[in-house]
C-alpha cells in the first residue's frame, strides 16, 4: 500500500499497541495486573494515551516513517529471559 500511494505523497504507517490503560484493564484484579506487569520490560507499566499520542506525533512529523508498523508495547512481546 505504501508503494502504491507514495506517488501521491501519501504515507502508510500503522501502530500495533500492546496492553494499554483502559476501562477494561482498570477492572483487572490486583493479582492479574501484577502478573501482566511482570511480563513487561521497560517501562514497567501499561501504555497510556500520551504514549500513543507521542507515537502518532512522531510519525506525522518524520516523513521517513512509511510502509512500517510500530510496535508500541514496552517490549512485552519479548518476554522474560
């Protein structure tokens, strides 16, 4: 899609968020939340709206972001070694 739209000066960028603060995560029991946080690396917290907004701002301001997906998950996908 990025290649097809580049001639029109349209960039294609996606954000793949991990677990973020939300009404759903706010309902988690403390034990479940601690287990979830145990799997995070750095920062050791859930993402929030400001984190997402900063990612969007960076993508809008930097035209080199094109044809890619940004994982915004605090390295949760990596797990503990």
